[in-house]
């Protein structure tokens, strides 16, 4: 396979400084180590199935969910929470954490140079529809059902074909109803016929792709691409386009007129030779096929990465609310379901009983040492820590011990200015502690977390996941008094950052 051309968004290795090479090389060392760890623990599962005597009769499918991920940006990042919050990653910050990279005190992501390398020989990466974004390794293991071993199959298939393949291999039909509820038809075709026949024809001859307004169509060895904002961010900028721009009718017309590319991926798997000018009729046919498939599978209206389009309200288990009540030691709440405390006035009120000997521990917390907050008692005093993406920690502490008996403990955040989303900083504000409705401590925060306390959730009465400051306490730090309830009130007006919300949605998926 001929390698794809150098990506214009990726600096050449020879152009890097010694410090950049040191950081980037170590990023891949840690990534490789994590793959080794993953392989080890996956092996434990396989070993257990073998102990049960069922390994040879077990179908194992190993597949990734997309091409390599580029959220690390040009330099990579020691803490992916920076990306989620729109904070620019820097080489200097990465150097400060180079010795801890991959340990508990980092939440790292490699440079997108490794993303491109990881998708070799293809172009681009996750969230785009070149083959680097939509091509995945897939391994099928089933000794009792597959005579062939260690062979490679080249038939075209898609992830939606996995379920039909397993149903076919097991000789069962998909149910038309489940508990009285009619089921949507399964979209996909079996490739079980290729298990022992490497020369078998593929039953899948076509497949459409669409992601953030980028579009692709595969049909019988041909693939048409229409990249948005462009083949690379650098080339898009030359046309005044950018990731997240609105996909207007005029822009769609321009894209359809001038930006579709055509490749023969049988002869040119890495999409290096654009044949659009040589085969205009084939290209028009492929574009028509894309629109037909998009209509068939409900793609319209096309959901580009336009922020207002991406951030429409989505279904939730519960109705929207402004008051959340939590009990101690209840199950943790996933980060996507936790109250959004960013860029708005809010309060946390804990009704507790402090024994005569005193108490300590977590009242409520969300996040980790990489980003988050915690309200807790330590050394008899009420504490609140706001961890800004692992770069700063703002701590306010009551000067006197919390009294014994029934006590109301309260934290309030009062914004004092607007957020600065352009540099990844949420609203500045006043961080305040109250004991029995009396203000006991206050701290001015120059900025706050703008959008997301990482991917770890909320817990009450203990730190279910991690600590927000390892120098002050360590998880789980159970509360030793009695918690009647903890109430989070978010009646204050929310200021939203569409771009950061888009990053949060990508993390959530």
C-alpha cells in the first residue's frame, strides 16, 4: 500500500526540538504500556472462560470503535480535561509532568502525530470519514465454528454486520418483539460465510458514512469523500473554513459542487489518488448513492459540528430540575447525569449530625485530581476545594471547628464576572462557606472550570473515584458523622459555551 501523504496538521519528526521528541516519544511509550496492560487483563477474561471449559465454543470479537483519537492536539496533553474545557495544551505543562506520565496524577493523551501514525497507512483520524477515521481492526475467534486459523480476510464489512454475523453463526433469528415491544429491523448482513472461505464474495457492497457533516460513500471498491471543513485543518483555513462552522445551504451546495473526492480503494487503499476529474460520472453516481442511503437511514438534516446544532437538548431519564437531593453512600452518579455547576450561581447544603467526638470526611464530591470539587470536613473544619483542570486548586476553609449536634453546612458559588471561554476559563467568582446560615469563610476565585469536571461522577458521603487534592485527603474518605441529606441548588442562570459542550459530548460518547 502506498502511504498517504504527510498530513499538513502534523509537524514532521525531523522538525521537532529535542524536548518535543522527548515528550512525544514518552507519550507513545506510555500508550504502548497501556495496550500491554489492556492485553493482560483481557487475557484474564479469556483464561477464565478457558477454565470453564467453554473457550473453544465461545465467539470472541475484538474490534475498536473508530480510528485513532486526536483530542491530544499538536503537543498531546498530560490531562485530557484540558481538551474538554477548551484549555490549550502546552509543551511546558507536559514537560512538568513527564516523569508522572501515565501514572495516577496524569490523564494523558498523546500528540496527534501519533494519531496519524496509529492510522497508518490511512489518512486522518477519529471524527472524520477518511479511512483513518472509519477503518478498524477486527479479530474473530471461534475454534469450534471456524476451521481456518491465523488468516486475513479482505471482504468489506461494517460494524453493523457483527450482530447479523453472530445470529447467522448461531442459527437463530432476531426477535421481532421484545416484551411486547416491536423491534426495529437489524441493519446489516452476515459475513459468517467468509470464516472458512477467504475467496468468498462480500455480501456488503455499499456503506455510507457521515460524521460532523463529513460524508463518505463506499460502493464496490470505490469510495467518495466530502471532507468538512477540509482535507485538513490547514487546508480548510485557506478557504476560511473551520471545524464547527455552520453547514448552511450555500456551503452544502459549494461542497457538493467542488469538494467531493473519488478513490479506487481496491488499488489505492490509503486514498492517495483523487480520481474525481478522471471519472466524473462515477463520482456523480457515488454522490447520488450517498444521498439515497442518507435518506434511507434518516441522516437528514445533516448534523454538522455546528455548535448550536450539536447542543440541542437530548432525552434524559428524569425531567430537567434545579434541585438535586443526595443521600450518603448512595451509588455514584455518572458525570453526564450530575448537576452542571459551571458558570452559574449555585449552592450545596448539607444537613448533618456531628457527634461529640467530631467528624470528618466527604460530604459531596465530583471528579478527580484532574478536575473537580469536594466539600468535606477535615481536622474539624469545613473545606471546599475547586480543582481547575489539574493546573490550580482553590481552597476555602472555615477558621473554627464545625460545632457538634445537628448542623447545616453550606457552600455557595457566586459569579463575579463573565467566563473567558476563548482561553478555557470559567466565570470568576466568590467561593463561600456557611455554618448554620452564618458566613464563616470566603475566597475570590480568578476563574473556574468552564465546562466539565472530567469523566468521573459524583458521590455523597465518600469519594467513590478519586481525590481532588492528594495533599489534603485520599479517597474514599468516608464521612464519620451522620448525613441526613445533601442538596445541590442550581437555580442560578447558566452561561453555556457551545464549543466546550461539544467537547463534553464527544467525551460522553
